[in-house]
């Protein structure tokens, strides 16, 4: 990776007149890529074969970057050091204590890839001068994300539609769902990959049901609809298995359904 710029919380490193660099002659080498899986294995009595009984990720994605002033910007070539206020401005931007922020590396092929996380920082000192920073990014997950996939379906009763998972992580995601009912009745949505059925009773024609896949909050455009009673709290899920990504959803009523989800991607930089 030879990237010289990145974006964090909507601002670029180059906005501060800085670039990515290396200090102390560090060379490129192995980097984490969201595929560092830990296998828990054991043998059974009398056998030499090790069986996998559990797998997990040992830690979230993390990587370290070095920052210096861009010598091609302004007078940086003759004034390469950071003032205390310049250093504070950069570290205030990167080192948040209260929230995850969106991080994108600005490199060909990474245009639709991002991570959510935060930075910690240490200063590189040359005598009494601040020459740059070594910053460590820690993500909220072992992998990164692709930009959201948004899909729209116009459905008739008991006719299925297909969602092909674009995620590189096996398992399932709960997407954001917006259901616009085109008939009144008890709504059901099945997935051929899932043994659970999403049920929302007492829906009306034109009612809009919204499910937030991250917070699991469900709401209705009809204020009088008591979803705490009428929803069975079994959320639609998009499943992904290596070589098998197809999900066939089938509603029992005419409706439109908007699906938005965030695929995982296993890649480092």
C-alpha cells in the first residue's frame, strides 16, 4: 500500500497539509486484513485428529500509520515541524473519546471500502521539535465495510424476490427494512434460508413499517398501531455462506419493500 492520504469523519489528512509516511526506515510487510480467525481445537480420547469446536476473532482490526507535513505544500519543505497548536488540531481531529468515526483510505480500489473506529496518537520528536505522529487506528469490528447496498422490490402476495448477499463474512446481517403495505391484514415475511418468520399483525393499506437493523427499532407511519403487541420481534435476516449467498424472501401480502444493508469485507491496507 502506497497511499498518502486518508479521510476520517469527513475530513482528509491533506486538508491539514500532511501526508502518510514512514519513520525510522520501516518497510512494508504483513498487515491485518480482517481474516485473523482463532480456531479452538481439541482431540477426542484415543484420536490424533484435532477437531474444531469453536472459532472467533481475537481482536478488532487495528493498524498503525505515520504522519508528517507534506513537503510539496506551502513552506513545509523549509518548515517541516508542527507547532503545538498544529499538533493539537490534528490530534483533536483524530483522537475522539466519545464516538466511532468513518475512516477511508484514499487509494485506487478502495473507493467503496471503509472502517468505523477511532485513533490514538503519539508524537515523533526531533529534539524539541514535533516532526510527526504515529497514529493507531482501531476499528469497531475485525473487518471493514462496503458502502451500503440499497434494493427496492415491488411485491405481489406469495411471490418471492431474491437478495444475494454481497458480504465477505459468513453468517447473517439484519438489514434496514421499509415495508409499504398495499393491502390490509396480518403481514408475514419468510426467507428460505431462515426458520423464523417475521410477523406484523393488523397492518392497513398504505401503512409504512420501518425496521432499523442496527438498533432493532421498529416504527409505523400509523401512530395508533401498537407494534409492541402486533410484531413478533423476529427480524428479517440476510444469510451468507461461502458459495451460497442467495436469499429468497416471500411476503404474504402485496407491498413494496426497501432493503438496505452494509456488507463486510476482509481486507487491510
